[in-house]
C-alpha cells in the first residue's frame, strides 16, 4: 500500500512538473507571437528617434518596381530632400559670395553654388528616370532661414550663414549614410554617393571658416536667432 502511494505521488510530481513546464513554454510562445505582431515600422521609428537618425516621410505610394531596382518611400523622400537642399542652399551660397567680407565665407558660398548646381542637375535626372515628383520651391522652414540671412548684417550675417548651413549639412550627412547603406535602387545609391561627396566638401569649407559654434549644433531642431550668433565670438 505504501509503495502504491509513493508511485502515485511520484507520478503526480512528474505530471505537475510537466504541466508547469508546458505553461512556461506556452507563455514564451505567446510573448514571441505578440512581439512578431508589433509593426516593424513602429520599432524602426523608435530606433530612429533614439539614434538621432532623420525619419523618412512616407508618401503612401509603397514600394515601386523600376528598371534600377525597387524604389521605397525612403528612397523617394531622400531624392526630394536632395532637391530641397539645393533650392535654398544655392541662393544662400550666391548671397554669401556677394555679401561675405571674410574670404572663407565667400569660399564656402562658392562651394555651395558649385556643389548644388551639379547635384541639382543629377537629382532632376534621377527624379525624371524614377518618376519622382520633385519640389520647386524651398520648404517653409528653409524660406525662414533665407529670411534670417537676408535680414542679418555684417559679422552677424557671416556667423549666421556658417551656423545655419553647417547645421543643415550635418543632418543631411546622417541621412546620406542611412540611405546609401539601405537602398536597393542603383540610381538612388549613385545619387547618395555623389551627394555624400558634395556634403562632406561643404561641411569642410564651412568648418574651415572658424565660425562654427559646435556646442550650438547639438541643440535639437530650432535655428539660432541672429542674437544668438552675435554673442558667438
């Protein structure tokens, strides 16, 4: 009788352990399933926010098939951003050539004009080949930057010019690396490669002016007002 009870308890213990173990397995599978059901886009958005990478805007057209490879919303957003950059940096560069008193500022303006003239030619060709509609005027924010430059005078103007352009190029530089690494479209990849060379050249000449306030570059969004630049000596 005692032996029977021991066998029963033993079988009960095994069954209990089996039930508990099964419960853990089921729970783990449930957690995994929930994780898989979370949209990848949401995770990507959080990752972009945490790493400081600029998030691409989705135009809702999905992934398109082209002769140069798939064209994603991020690809199209990048092409449009390259066009937008030229729409305000070209006039800003011309203005610096005319109004700059420091040789380094006039040189930076010259590099902006030369670089974005060529880059604008390329991006228009890419837009036509891939069927990407491109903007024809600067964004509201970019028009605001041009307005700040137009109103600024003397030393204030030169410091503001360098700071605005250096900050803008720093943001674009991060986007270029992301697009160049991820795109599967050969035309977009070639544009990113060309833009990378141009942007790096512009960052270099802007920094060579000695007027960049690197501490102010870390301030999230928002541009330095003329009064902020005046105090940077």
